[in-house]
């Protein structure tokens, strides 16, 4: 088993959902948490919760992964004792809008590509050289079943998650010969703020996505992430694909009425 006690785990998008749950699960294992997102107050709540429940250190900072300069500045500026990152969870991501290509909003497309693809690259580029130098590290990317199967109106979100899967495969190849591990975790429906964000704050529309099914929880995904991160050092879990029992593909769900 890889022991994460006192190791540094860096999670992007830890202010909510899967990132937040993962921060708590890694803290349970005694890891020190470096967490970022855009919403500072939400990060502070997560930090407080961890500090209250576990004897680990948390360092949180506001960072928008879409901004290359901000990513470089923030990661260069983290205190020296936080620089030796053992696990990077590239979790920050979103879907924005649910329209056909012919009706899609350019700003939604930019938000998804800039966050899910370019943001993931910026953060990885800043963190990986240190892992290679220290001969220790694990990159865990949040993909999606949307990166394996396209669905109507999923278009640009699908493309961004297909890109995450390609990058995950590419990282695995480029890191061959180093001890750095690479994993993609690709969930189906997980109830988080994801759908509220997709529907631009429309909570009622978002709730319909999970109506009549038992979706995955952020803790379910965090369990899988922590499992992959704690395998023995010679074991690389390349891909984890997981769906609720009530789902068979992005569009096939078993919805019970009432
Ligand atoms: N929920 C699902 O059904 C599902 C399924 C498959 C894959 N995923 C993937 O899982 C990941 C986490 O999503 P979630 O379901 O946990 O949704 P969520 O609850 O909306 O969480 C998304 C997180 O990403 C952060 N984030 C978004 N844009 C950011 C930016 N530009 N810079 C920094 N942080 C940013 C958000 O924080 P701030 O808003 O505070 O910045 C938030 O902490 C995403 O990559 C998503 O695509 C989700």
C-alpha cells in the first residue's frame, strides 16, 4: 500500500462536490491538503471542517485554473513546505450550457475548454517536473463517461472530456521510465453542483437530472480516487469507469416514476 500519511495531496476544485469529498477522504488518511478553487469562502469552510476532524494541515488558496499566469504565480508562490506534491487531483471542471452546436454559446464552450482541458494542462505542467525530480508522484484526472460516449447536446463537454482521456493516456506514455503514476476516474451521474452549473443556476432543472434514480455521491468517487492513490507503488490504475446501478450510458437511465 502507498502510505499517504504526511504526504501532500493537491486538489483543484475542492470547494464543492467530488473535490471537497476527496479532500476529506485524503485527510482521513493523514495526508496534508493543498486545495484551491475560485470561491475562497467555500474553501475556508472545507479547511475548517478538515481541521476540526483530522490532525492534518490544510493550505487553501484561490486560483482560477483557466488563467495560465495565475496558475504559474500561485504555484510558484506556495510556501516551500507545500511544494513537494505527491498526488495531484485534477478535478476542477464543469459543463456549461446544454445546447446543440448550432445554438451553443461561445462563452460556454470557452469556459469548458479553458477549464477542463487548458486548466488541467496548466496545473499539470507546473506540478509534474517536481514529481519527476523527486521520483514520486501520482496524477489523477477527473474524466467522465462523457469522455467515452457522446450524447445529444453534450458536444463541447464531451469533447473536453475526450481530451482529458487522451491527455491521461498521453501522460502515461510520456511518464514511462519515471515512477509517476497516472489515473483517470470517469464517473457517470454524480449528484453535486455540476448540473446547477450546467444549467446556469437553475436548481429546479438540475434536480430533474437525478429524479427517480439513485445517483452516485461525491463520496463514492472519492473512495475510488483514494483507492487508486493507495495501491502499491508499482501498481498503476489506468482507468476507473463508474456509474450508478440506475445508469447504463450517458442517456440510458432507469428512472422510477413518482
Ligand atoms: N457530477 C457529475 O455527474 C460528474 C460526472 C463525471 C465527471 N464529473 C467531473 O468531476 C469534476 C468535479 O465536478 P463535481 O461534479 O464535483 O462538480 P461541482 O460540485 O460543480 O465542483 C466543481 C469544482 O470545480 C471548481 N472549478 C470550476 N471551475 C474552476 C476554475 N476555473 N478554477 C478553479 N476551480 C474551478 C469549482 O470551484 P469554484 O466554483 O469555487 O471555482 C468546484 O470546486 C469535474 O471535472 C466534472 O467534469 C462530474
